[in-house]
């Protein structure tokens, strides 16, 4: 019983905060880095299209994972579930470098190519039409 409680608590804490991690290729060279996303209290809408499909007892806090490939200034946005219409904005010092409205109707991977000559600190924001909001900061 105590073991079950401890495992449940560990699982819950691992879902609450996702730390940045890096992926290395076979040569030990850094390929991609996860961007830690923070959200507001409004959950992203999960579209079901009448089919509950593979539902889980615990819904992910942020159904979006963002990976940075610093070698070619590419962001990979993996939308884990269908969340409807979202706005994706990338800015640097308040200046918008990229904006797109996307309708996410299935789990999908979207790639964003930033200009190769940009560097510094950036902000990525993803906002759902229901008020859900997630953001993360990254460096190039």
C-alpha cells in the first residue's frame, strides 16, 4: 500500500514539471533540446469528433511538446492531441518573428524554420481559442 502511494506521488510529480532534456546523435553532438513550456489555468480543448479513442485517466497538462534544433534554427512542435484552433507566435524582445494560426485536428508534428542569422533569446507562445495559453523561452 505504501509502495503504491509512493509510486502515485512520483508519477504525479513527474507530470507537474517537465525539465529540459537534450538528444545526442551517434557522434555525441547535440541535436535537439526540449523547450520547457509553462501554461495558464485554462486547459487546451481536446477534440474528440464523437470518438473518445485512446482516452487516459490523466490528461496531459500541456498536450504540446516543443523541441529546438539549434544547428539549423528549427522548432518542432508536436501536438499530442487534437486541440482545435491555436495561434503560434515566436518573438524576440517583443518583435514578432513568426505568427501562424493552425487548426489541430489530429496529433501532428509541425516544423518552424527560423532565419539562420538570428540569435539571442526568444519566446514561443501557443494560445487556444478557449483562452488556454502556453509559453516557453529558448536561446539560439
